[in-house]
């Protein structure tokens, strides 16, 4: 059974701030991992490194004001071909962010649980980064 991870949360910030946090190398390094390189422009690739153990390479499939989408094209076997979407919607006083990871490969319950747990941590880091300017990205020791 293929799976989807879904996280929905509100951010007390502007749409531009949330979008910049997802669509620039500087923004991505503020909440996911400090070791990020490449280009977040449409059609380009972003190389994320989490030490020597986890290094997804993402191709930017969509980069708009209200939606960012990537596809994992290398570096992490369990994520090969997976699509990652961030949809941003302005509400009265906040930005609603809907994050999904659509798996293209079968993963077991433990993998799903670990990835879902980690995404929860990093979605909170994204929220904090957008609201305060300080997230909790991965840093190598």
C-alpha cells in the first residue's frame, strides 16, 4: 500500500514570508537543514544533506506564490519518485499550510512512522521560522 503523509497547520505570518521560506535556499536552510545547496527555481534541483545518512535531491516541479512542489530524484532510495507539496492559503489573519508527501514506493509501517514523526518536527520548525525568524533545522555535529 502506497502512503501519503499530510500535515496542515496555521502560520501567523505573511504569504511572502512562508513562500520565501520554501522557495529560497536561505529560507530552506532556516528550517529543514543548514546543509542545503542548489537552486530552488522552477526546473532546478535542491540538494539537502542530513549528515552522511540522508541526502534527498529534489527537483522543483512547481514554484508559485501559493504552491511549491518537489520530486525526489536521487539520494534517498525510500523517497525515489515521491512528490512533496506545500500549498499556502491566506485566511483571515494567518497562512494555512498543507504539506503532503506522496510515496511512489512501498514503505513499511516503521518507515512511515519515522518519516511522519520527522516531518511533524520540521513542519513545526517551518512554522517557528516563519513566525519568529528562528527555526530548528538539522545541523551536523
